[in-house]
């Protein structure tokens, strides 16, 4: 369904195969960030809601784990087909509640579908190993078995893709799942849950609840919850990691980032500039893979910045639903105010604004245009902290060694990219830089579904990363069986 500008719906929980209105929780408004209009209301779960949901998920798990894996993935094949058929509706819903452009939203739904595609390969992905005669007359083999109730707590910036990093893998492995999406953007996950229900998933295997810290804390404590997957800011990721571990749960917690884009003097400036703009200002900078620090090396700074500023000033900011828009609004008024605060702090601390997004006017929504600061130093706030908005800080360095040293001193280690025509520079950078994902002449080094999303340092808390083969290991227990027959 596509909501009109005047329609307002009240969202529901999906628990044990039933869509239900929340009983005791409070209601909160969901706003179209481009129009500053309320489009839906969402209930927040209480601790009792979470307990009831976890118990239903546990009962469903006891049956689902015994379903052969080749039968489990048939549901996901049907789900993938439904996602393909409803991809445009999902993309428009996503744009309506999040604000990103339709092209960005379509690409996000495509990435979500790719996660389901990979999960359909679970019959081979979760295979164990075997060896005959590990000792005389003794054989050994290993198998992977599901954990139980798994939980996903997901952010506002990718309401379609990030949950899909989690529940398709968990379900295909034989677990049941509870999704607690961002309370800012609950409509896209709701639409996707409706399609999963249509695909024929048994009641209770997938559940959807909405809420805030009350719901999160109840999930962290619940004895039936075996594993927690989280994506969000570093402070919350650390909180999730510490508390999940305290209650004996397996956890992967993806945190924030401060991603550096290094440009060498031999780089193709036209192509590098396009990639930098896409990385820094795509999705209004609201993504953990956004390039937020530009590092020009040596003499490339002046021509690079001249071209970058020229192209940045031409970016069309507006409603993401408009096909001519190249950058949409920020997700909420409070978030826009937060990002504006960073712009003001950058000026106060002595950085030189080449583009000031506060001067952008695009309607009644939560708009802030692309912002570029030159002559940023490592001690400035905008150089150190995650802004999560369309703000690019430029730190000039003299050579590749200085660029690597700059990146490696960051407490974050999510992703970084280098732009160069020299293979030696690219190889040295990729080998020495301390980040989990590295791009070479690529602005956003986002791995495909069959590779892990492997952030380092304060960008990730845990051992096994999201999607790829790490996901299979995360959502299963390994059992080793030794056999001898007389």
C-alpha cells in the first residue's frame, strides 16, 4: 500500500502469526521528513509485550528447528518472489518515512532481496564437516544447529536492508526471530513482514514489535533470547554488547564510523569527485559507510576541491519522491538540529566552510544541504565525531604515509577508500590501513550479501559480523560428534 499525503495509519505488532494493536504501550507519530507531516502512529512495546512475544517465538522455534532446511528455504524463495513484485511499493514507502531519494530506496530494496537470495542457499551454507578414522575405528563429523530465539534491533537509515542482514539468515538456519526496528521508520519493516506472512512462514517464527529502550532492555534480559544483532551508534552498540554478554547471549553490535576518503595526486579527478559526492552526500550522509573525511594528498588538494565544490553546489535537494531530487531531507527535525550543531561547531573551531548547507531552502521538511569544510585539523570536533549527515571535512596531508597514519589514529574502523591510478599505492594502503572494509576507486565499499560487513575497532563489538558466512556461524551452534561402532 502507498499512503497518500493525508492518510494516517496506526501500525501493529506481528506476534505469533497475528497482527495486533498494542494494549498498554504509548503511541508516537511517524513523520514524512520531506513534508513535515504525520503519516502514521506507532505503538511502543512494554516489557509484558516483549515477554509474550519471546515466549511465542520460543514455542515456534521448537517446531521450526525440526523442519528440514530444504523445506525452510522454500518460504524464502516465495518471499523473494513477493519482494520482487512489490519492490516499487516498498521503495516508495521507504522514501515516504525515511526521506532518501527513490533511486536510493530502490537500491536498498534490491540489496535486501540479495540477502534473501543468499539465505536460500542455506542447505549448502550450513553444512558441517566429516573425517573418517580420526583414530582407529573412530569417525568424526561436525554439524550446525540453530540457537533458538534471535533478535534484531535495527536503525532508521536502512529500514529495508539492515533487517534483511539478519532475519533471512536466522530463519533459514532454523531459528525464530523478533525484529525491533527503529521507531522512526517502522512502516517499511511492517510492509516486508506482511510479505513474509504471505510467503507462508509458520506462526511465531518471525515476529515484529516496535518500541524504544524499554523494549530493548526487555529483549536483552529475556531468558529465551539467545542472540542479539544490532546496528546503530557506537555508544548504543557498546551498551547492547555489554548487556547482552552479561545475560549470556551471543551478540553482534555494529556501531558508528568516521570514514576517510584518500585522494592521491594521480587519481582520475572527475571519477573520484563523483564517487566522493555519492559517498558523502548520498542518503543525506545518514549511513555508516558515508565518507565524512576527505584526505587530499599533496598537490591534488586545490584542483580536487575546486571541482568538488563546483559539482556539490549543483546538487538538487528536495523531496526524495521527486525524480529530479539528488539528496533528500534528514530523518527528523531533531536530527537536523543535531547536524546543524556540528556545522556551527566546525565554524567556531576555525574550519573554513566551502559550502554551507544551512543556506539550502527546499520546503517545510528537515532539509540541510551538502556542507564542505576545508582546513580541518585532527583536534576539531567535526574531524573526530560521527556526524551522520551531509558534512564533509577536508584534512590535507603531505603523502600516503601521513594519510595512513591519520586513518589509523581514528577510534573507528568501519570503511575507507583510496583513489589512485597506482597499484602500488592501492596495495600498500589496503594492506596497512586499519579498517574492516577498504575501497579502491570506490566511494562506498559496501560488501555484497555473500561477504561479511566487517567493521573494526569502535565500529564493531563482537566476533562474527553481519551477513556472508559469518551470519551462518553466528546463527548456529557447532556440534562435533565422535563415533565408534563395535
